[in-house]
C-alpha cells in the first residue's frame, strides 16, 4: 500500500496516524493539482485531493476513512471499535463542524492564503473564526479539565482529528494558551513522536514560508 501525502493539515493527519500505528505503508509526496499531474491521480481520487491510500483492490481517500482502515488493519483500538466508538465519532463529527472548522477558518486567512499567494488576510473572517474558536474551546476546556484524552484513558483518533490544525499554530496564532486544559492536552499530543514529527525521514518539500 502507498500513502500519497503533502505537508498540509489533512495529509499530515493521515501520515501521523500511519506512523503512530506502525502501519505497513510506503509514503510518497504528491501534488495532484500541479500542472500535468491530474490524470495520474484522478483514478485514485476524483477530487484530486490528498491524502490518498493506494491499495491493491481500490484506493481510499479522506483522512478519517484512512485512519479507520489502518487502525483495523493493524489490529489497533486507536480508531475505537468497542463501546467507545459512538463517543469517538461524536467528537469527530462535532469537531469538524465546530473546533476544527474554526481553526481552519483562521489558518486559511493567516496561513494558507499568504503562503500560496491566494490573497490577503481577511480580518473579518479571522474575527469570525476566532469567535467560533473561543466558543468551541470553552466546551473542550470543560471536557478536558476532567480527563486526559477525549475518549477513555488513552489517545484515540478523536484526539488526532480534533488537533488537526494545532501543529500550524505558528501561522494561525490561535489563543490556545488561554485554555489550560486545552493547552495541556495539546502538549500531551506533542509528546507522541508520530504526531510531533510525522514527516521525519520522508522526502517532503517544506511548505512555502509565510511572508515577512
């Protein structure tokens, strides 16, 4: 199997999962949207987006689906398959519509647009994203104040998914430090090698720098 990735948030998440699970996959940096590359990757993902897991039978795309597959393939409960699965899915679903979405809004304006010359930072959108961030962060703060991880006593995919954009906070500058339990949880994730540095040893060009 081969995992096609880039250094962007969702591909990074898939690489972190694969390395955390010690999954038997090869890693290949890819740019499906680069000139002349689309036809190579379209059969693998008609959306031309990463990550993509190429398998002998058929490809699999979307980071959550890849995480589920690799967790099952390695016999891990990282993707909860027991009575905690509904709670994990609850956090994944809520996060993508609330906390993750808010982080994405701010990172898009302060990070992605500037890195790739898409346009200038829209401060009104930043403020909207920050407002959504604080609302979601308050809920997470209350939850994480009484537990180490989002589901059960060990790290799960819910934690990796919720934190998708936090490794890019040098660009987004989200006020994570305002929330002690959220900050502790984020630092706890950074203690996991596969999360802290998923690209170690891989050929993966750095992202364009932010303008000075």
